[in-house]
C-alpha cells in the first residue's frame, strides 16, 4: 500500500469566532432581557440579515427546519395539499411539509448542478400543489428563471430552501430579491452559525406578520391578556443566538470571497483525477457561497462510495457521503408520503439516485484553506480513489 499523502497543516476550524461574538454575548447578557420580546438582538439581526439579502422583511426562528415549516404554513400548506421537493436534499425539506400534514412530492434533479429539474417540477404540479421548494444545493442557486415562470403560469408559490445559500446571487439578484419566500439555517455546520437557528425572508409585510404570530404561539407582540389570534408554536430565537449571528454576518462576505477563489482551483484539480466529476455551475449563479465542495465518481456503487468517504476521513479530510434520496429514508414514509412505491419514485428520479449513490462532499472549511492545502486535498482524494479501486 502506498503511503497516504497528508495535510501538512490543519484546515481552518469551524465554527469561527473572535471578539465580535464575545462582545455580542456580553451585550446580550448585560441588556438584562434574554428573549426576543424584551431584548434588542433578535430585532437587530432580523433587520441586518434581511437587508444583506435584499429583502424588506425577515424573521429569525429556532432552526432551519422550523423556518421551512413556518414558511410553508403561511403559504397555505396544510393537510391535503402537496409540496414539490427535489428528491436529492436533506430530509428537512420534505419533513417540513409532512409535519403540516401535506404530501411531499419528490422530483428529479439536474445532473450537473444537482438542483431541482424545472421540467420535472412543472410536470408534478397538480390541483393540490400549494408550493414548489427549490433547494439551492451547496449554494448553487436553482434555475430561478424557469421556476419563476412555472410559478407565474400556475399560481403556485416558490419557497426557496436557502439553507446552503447565505449570500448567494442569481444574475446579480440576492436571495431576498427573487420574489419569493426564502428559508435559511444557522445549524453548526452552516455558512454562518449560532449552533442552531434559522430565518425566513418575506417579499410582503403581511406574510411576515402572520409568520410572527405563528412563531410566537399565535400571540401578538403587544398582547398582555393572552389573546392568541391564530394557531402556532414557539419558534422564537433567543437573544444570545442572535448576538452571535450578528457577528457571524459581519465576516460572511470575506469567507465567501475566499471560497469563490479556492473552488476553481479545487474543482480543476479534481477534474484531472480519472473518474472524478465536480459539481457543475450555472453561470447565472454569479455568487456562490459554497456550503459544500461536491463531486461525483460515476460508476461507484454506494458501498464503494461509503468506503471511500471513510478513507478520506481517516486521512484527515472533513468528507461526507451525499444525501440519501429522501424516499429511501424510513422517516419519509411515516406521514405525508405519496401513494407510490420506492421503485416508482426511483424510476422517476434517475439523476437523484445516481448523485446520492456516488456523490461526496467536503465541508466548506476546506475552501477556507490555503492554495497549498487545496493541492494537498486533491492529492489525498486521488490517492484514496486509487487505493479503493485496487481493493486495498
């Protein structure tokens, strides 16, 4: 067995923090009110995050899954309705709809960008469809031109799952400028984080107001007599998390700039490795934050891919298997599943099946490393693939 190449210095750690987070936590602590109704950190973060993304209205919530669930609810999704989702995504995209009693309808993806296929989405629209959910995989913005036309032609609203897309742009337009509701996640691995957290951006004040009520147990901000105007739950973000997120937002642009510089180098090196195909890019996505560095190795079966991921992890890379297609998880079938079989869905979603079986991704902190480290990462991947193919 040949000696494994190694990283000669550690990759940048994640999450990243400095005195900005420390000052924010102290500020939240000393204001004396630690929930959003008495403090000012959540309000300030909502305004800053919305403005950064070109939106007029934002709402911070407890996590990204709740962000999707809340957004779907204010768009009218409920029992008996359907939500179109890509088959290749983290399962929160479908479970948010299913938790509301709706049916998640998986459709295929584009084999180059890994994003929802607009043709497949259009074909799935029916009389019970209440939302189409494009997921901006790895920060690669879905085809919002084609999806926007489908929405305009059918009257079905879009909900952008932007959990990977903080700071992304589509033809110069930020996520909040794409004329639809968008949901974000601040879970520990995301592009900005407070450990957990989420946000929803709205194009209309009325939607934001309804979402505010529903995220606070149906209770208006000024209520003193427990008059709950609608059904809801407690999805309120706390003041400490918001203070951390305000500091995280400050450094986001610089991190995106670094990742945008590193990805062309890494993707070029990966493309030189026999059998490796990096995730493609639609040039209309003119700013990609790179939540993941994704690539495929067509021809590998899932077990081989998993063994290769284990080898990369053992060599020190933050490597992961691609998402499982959502309908191949038991949780998908617990409630709100379509009345078809797994085999039927697999036949409809061949691209999603392929990417899920042979796809690999590296955490975005790899793209915050030096150019030298990018070369070392490519060397490790080439070595690991050679070892895997040799059966060693």
